């Protein structure tokens, strides 16, 4: 106990001595030494403590505010999807939008109707290869409160776009939008308004409207919804076909609601809004009156059917699940590429956003309700094997296919170029199979994979394999899925691994030139070296016909077959680190850190020496007789 008390007394004495020295320095004249110490202290404070203090002062309120809390809880279910590029977050404020890298426009579509989900969006229908013909009917119900923090999440694997609005008072509004896959004429809006406050809220809401559709005619009808009947708007009009004398007859049916919503205190309100649209093929103006009556009846009948099918919560949930199931099935065949920090390269976020945009332009015929069994069987047959697809260079190198998706016009243009490219490069049969076929064709095009003459070949130059790739669940036959991986090894050489996800027969593979014996494939990955041939040939062949593969070596006429050289270090460093100096020896970085630490210790020693010397001088001055 005495030892502890002695230590405390000694510490108190030293603290008192330190304070007396500070007081002497402050009372004395401003010397050069004082100025140096003050400058060093200010620099230390600004560089080391200033940013943290400012963030704490300015961000403490935001960190615990209602809006941030709302955003955090809203984004939590999408955290994994956002990290894996299976979803995209878009902030609606310009300040944060610039930091997101890619400003992909939120979009829903099913090949029959499409919609860019911005505040004043209008419906689009099929014209040519894409959903690029505007129907100037704006179907969205949105709460108008511009003080709310707003953001959207496009969930690719479910084909649903979520919009969230967070108020600083605690009010939370969430929207879900989707263009239904099995009922192609149906567009769904689900709105949930949560009011946790102690006051009743009356909210103004934008309602559907017609903008630039002069031939449209509006009428109100009543449709039975359970024991009640609700008002629905029916809008029918003529849409001129661009660069043609023909027209399209179109009808939109949607629920009619008030432009104000009342939400009780400590309560929530849920709204489910259906919109159906039907339109004719391009026809003459003389035939418009007949087509108008047909599409109007179809649109009303479709709405009545949807209302009858969604009489309870379970039915509504099933409606959404059927839609999401189709989208999830479309992503079974997929592609992975390792992230790169090099300038001007394509990464997984842009690739998945583009795939989603293209698939939204194409119908899933085999999953739609009214499809004939014979048509479904033909589509499934086409999907099993696509002779001649894909016949061009890797689409990852085609910059025209990867322009920004930051507007509806850009999205439509890029979708049109993609679909045209795939069609002209031998994938027209897969294109006729709908969204499943288009997805398969896109994945093949990424690696210039080609179904040709009883085998699948991987056509790419070895110099392009400086990142990791995975081609997942490529359809080959009725019951076979092929997985092809390209993995960069520690020696900067690429290696190929092939496995079968499932198979209905025995499959074989060989590397470039097929000089080695065929290797039987199975559920476990089989290794194949990347070889370079002269002249250049495919680096991998896969087939179920062993004899065909053994005969390939006599038809692939090459002068030389060698193992592909390792990629240069600076190329790999550019992808991994964003500059050619990346990947230096760890000892280099340890040395840099050590130098920084030594410099700071030396700086502190100088400051202490200056401080102690000043104290001694003052002490001598006071003791002078």
C-alpha cells in the first residue's frame, strides 16, 4: 500500500512540474523554439486528430438519425447480393451518385412490357428486337415528399426493383416493382407505408396519368374484388409505328385511387396495385377499330383473372414467387470474372447489370401460362444444343456492348446491339428460345465458346487469360451441364479446369491440338494446361463422342504446340492493384513502415529535447541571484 501511495505522490509531483513548465513557457516571450513546437503541435493535430474529430462532430447526428437507421435496415437483406453483384444500389441524390461507380438505371421488363423506374416513367412495348416503343402512360404510384432520402435496389436474380423512402421523422415507405414473367401483360406495384410516429400522416401521392398520347380514350369500370367492387381505369389508344404508316392498338387497365393516403399513428398501410396492358401487332389505320376492341377486351379479361387469382395473401405471395422462380432459373447458367482495378476493364457489376437488362427485353416463352405444350417442347429441345453459337470474338473485348446503362435510351440501344450481335454470330436458334436461350448465348459469347460439329470448343487467345473466369452450367445435351474454370496460378500461368454439374452420358475433353489422349470428365474438376498452337486453335474441346475426339487430332493441323507462357508481372499487377508497381515484396512495405515509425520517434525526440531545454533555461533564470 505504501508503494502504491509513493508512486501516486511521485506522479502528482511530476504532473505539477510539467504544468509549471508549460506555464513558464506561456508567460515568457515568443522564441523560435516555442514557434517550432506550436507549429509541430498544430500540424500533428490537423493531420492525425482533425479528420477523426470532424467526422465525430459532423457524423454523430447522421449515424444515429432516422434516415440512416432506415437505410441500414432496408439494405440489410440485400447485403450479400450487393457484394456478389447480384443486385445494384442506386442513390437518388446527386451527391452520393457520383461515388457509386456505375449509375445503372433501375429497370423491369419481361419482353412484353418494360419500364425504367424513375419518378416520371412510362410504359414501353415491343418494337423490333427491344422494348423501345413508348406508350405514354405513366403507371407509378409514388409518395411525393422530396425531403425523404430515396434509393433503389435492383434485385437481378428475382427480377424485382425495390424503392425505399426514408423520412427524418421516422416514416418509412418501401415499393416493389416487377413485370411478371409468367403473365407477361401484368405489371405489379407493392407499396408498404409504415408510420411509427405518434401522429397521423396524410401523404400526397402521384397517380397514373397520360402525357403524350392524343388518341387515347379513358373510361372507368368497376371490377369485383372479393365482395367489393373497385374502380379501374381503362385507357385505349393508337400508337404510330416509327417510319411506317401502320399503327398499334394498345389498352392499359389499372386501379383508380385517390392522390392522398392517410396512415394512422403507430400503424402501417399496404397497397397492391396491378396494371395490365395488351397491344396488337402493327396494323393499318383502317383495321384499328377492330383491333382496339380486341385488345381492350383482352386487357380487361386479364385484369379480372389476376384479381380472381389473388384473393388472399397466400395467393399474392405465390404470384410473386412464380415470377422470381423464373428469373432465378434464368441465372442458373452464369459467368464469373475476378475483379480488376485496371482502367477501362469490365467487372462483374457491369456484366450482371447488362445481362439483366438484355434478359428483361426477352420473353420466357416456356414459362408463360398460355404457351402450347408443343411450343414448350420445341424450346426445350433448342436449349439442349445450339450448333454454330457463338461464332465471333469474345464479347468482353467489344466496347460497344459495354456502354453505360445510365438511361433508358442507352439501355435500349445496348440491348439492340447485343441481340443483333448474337443473332448474326450464329445464335439465332437460341434467340428463338427466348430469355433462356439469350442468356446461354451471352455466356458462350463471353469466352467465344462455340458448339461446332459434335463438340464444344473454347476459342480464345491464351494472352487474354490474365483473370479468373468461370462458365457455370453450360447446357450440353438434355441432362448435361458443363462448368469451365480458368484460374491464374501463382506462377502467373493460367490453368483450365472442367467438371460436369450433371450428365446423361460420358463426356471427354482435350486441350489445344488434342495431341494427348481424351480425358474423361466427371463431377470433380479435371486439370488441362493452357497451350499455344501455331497456327492458333481452340484451347479446349469437350464432346460425348470419344471417337470424334480421337479423330480431331488428325484434323487440327498445327505446326507447333507449346505450353502458354506466363503473363508478365506488370499485367497481373495492373489487374490486382491498379498499377504496375503492385505486388512488391512484403519486405519492401515493412521497410517503408519501419522508416515512418523511426521518423516519428525521431520527431518526438526533437520536440522533447526542445521542451526540456526550455525548462532548464527558465529554471536557471529563476535561481539567478
